[in-house]
């Protein structure tokens, strides 16, 4: 899955692709972000009718202040698409391979600023081993810092139950015990894909592995995490 970085001069050649595939925008009237740097308490009940709770929402996150962009991508999303066999990813389009390599270059923030995006969702973890995902994390740490300098908040997507088992078993041999199995002892396929297994989210070792991903995200300066099964 390792991809050699190309010189930054190649980024302009990706411009048409960035424009075509750039963020899907959403105007969000009100939301609660369980973020690392927000003032919202994790695990507390929420009462939208209480004015005091409303004031806990950071000023930048209040109604009418948000323009949100789905900026998921990078080599993790490319590898996910290829391993899953999605159309357009397999075989991979050459322009998409190049754009994915540079998706989280700080220069790409130009497109977010052009669209007045104030909050983005990036791909932090999608089921590969930590050793594989760290390649993207290194780029994202610089991308997050560059976004913050431009006043853009960043939340990361993390799958809590998907496992690309070939890479995972190779890099984390213990992970063979983290797979959710049926009554006959057969692994459950994630989404019916033979390259993806469903992890047992009740397994304590798998939970510890997820915590390592979360800790790495917070250390990189991310503002919040979004998860899906």
C-alpha cells in the first residue's frame, strides 16, 4: 500500500481532479461535535431546550456558522477502494492515483478556502493496520496544522469494525483473534467483501487497538472523530 510521494510540482496537474471531486457541501443548522478541543462534555446528557447547554457549543459551531466539506481521501481511501473492488478504483484511474497521493498536501487547502469551508472531514482510519495507516497520518498531521492556521477545523473518520485482514494479520498477528465469527467459526465478511473482515468490537484487545488510533489522532491535533461500524 506504500506509495512514493511525487514532487510537489505535480500538484497543479491535479487541479481539474480536485475541482471535479472536491468537497460535497452541507449547511448544518445545528449539531453537537464531540471534539477534543470543544467545551462539550463527553458522556453527559444533552438537553437542547436548556440555554446553558446551548452556550456550551463553541461560537464557530453555532447555527449559520458552519460550511462543511467531505474531504475524505488520500492513499488510505485509494487502497480501500482497490481492495474492495469498487468501480473507478479498480483498476485505479491514473489521475485519481496522483490526486490521492497529494490529497492532503497543505497546498490543497487552497480549494477549501475558495469554497469558504470552515470544517472538514478527513480519512483518519479505515481498517488497515496502524503501520499502514501511519503513512497517511504523517501527512494529515501537517495538513491539520495548516488547516488550523487558516481557521479550518478538522474531524477525522474512523471505522470501528472494519478490518483489511491480509494487512492486519501480517502486521498484527494477534489480530486473528479479533475477528467476529459465526456459530461455525467462519469470519463475518464486512460488506460481503472477501478482503474485509468484521472485527469483534467487544474484544478488549481490539478496543485497545482502537484507542491507539484515537490517541494518535488527538496527538496530531484533530478536533473531533466521526465513526461508523
